[in-house]
């Protein structure tokens, strides 16, 4: 079995695509109307309109209803990401902070309110 992607269902696909493209600097692939993929090193973030879920997956997922999952992205410089997104109407939950275990972390919310952790590991 191969882990293929994490899919986030949204009512505002364009805002979500813009957020993750700005956050990552990676252009989304759009293989179908109402669907996009952002191919990160090691993982794929799929974004789907809620309309597609209603049409093809009998409404099995509900947009903007997540309260338990955290999307996590490892970067080499968390502070540089913070500087890039700060002031761009991004909901910053926790500014860059060094955690007790040594990781440097930044918590954001995407346009649908999903929690996003941007972190770097301490240098060894």
C-alpha cells in the first residue's frame, strides 16, 4: 500500500489553492474542474470542492468541519515562512516559537480553519 495524499474538502477552492500556493511557493496541478493537487516533497495535498464530494461521494465529507487533524510541513527556516505570510491576511494561531523538544514551530489556519503547523527540527 502506498500513501497517496491527504485531501481537504472546501467550499472555496480558489482561496485554498491560493493559500497553499503562497505558503509553499508550489503551483497547484488542476487535473479536473473542482480539484487540485499540490505536490510537496514526500506528500501530495489534494484540494476538492465540496460540490464534487456531493456529486461523487454522496456527501461523505463536509467542508470546514475539521477539529482534529493538523497539516504539518517541515521547512528549513520557519522564521522566513512567517515573514512571507505575516500581514497577508493569514490567521496566525501561534507565531514562531521554539518548542520544549527543540522544534521551531508556527501555527496557522488555512481559509477553511484547518490547523497548519510549519516547523523545523533543531540542527544536530
